[in-house]
C-alpha cells in the first residue's frame, strides 16, 4: 500500500491545482462573485479527478462520478478548511486504505 502514496499525492495535485487555477483566474479576470468562483473551481477539480478514474474502475462512469466523486469532495473540503495539501492527502490515504482493508477483509470472509 505504501507504493500507492506517490499516486495518491499525484491525484491530490490533479484535483487541487485546477481548482486553484480556475478560482484564481475567475477572481482576478472576471466579475464572478466569490461563492460562484469557488463553486466553479471545486467543480473543475472534481471533474478532472473523476475523468482520471474510469480505466481504474472498468469504465464504470457512475462509480467514478458518484462514489469516487463524492470522496473527492470530502478531500477538497479538507483542503479548503485547512488550506493544507497534506491534510487532504492524509484524508485521501485514510479513505483509500480503509476501503482496501475492508475489501480484503470481506473477500477473506467470502462476502
């Protein structure tokens, strides 16, 4: 599971950087209000993140935009509250590793 850490950090950057770029662009170059600017930034990061996952989940688009997309919103919220990439990275690690451990546990039980 440690080998997944660079990939998870990359996923954080893949989502957070577009969010920050869109938010910064809209705030500095348009008259869009702060709330809408933030919402559009979040959606842009969410979209990039979701679009990166279909091959991982056998092209199950509903899972990528629903389940994985909701998780992305939680990671983004962690970043927005703390303004710290390491916090969102930590939440991402905790979430993914918990899912992996539960999947292995249920697989061993034959469930």
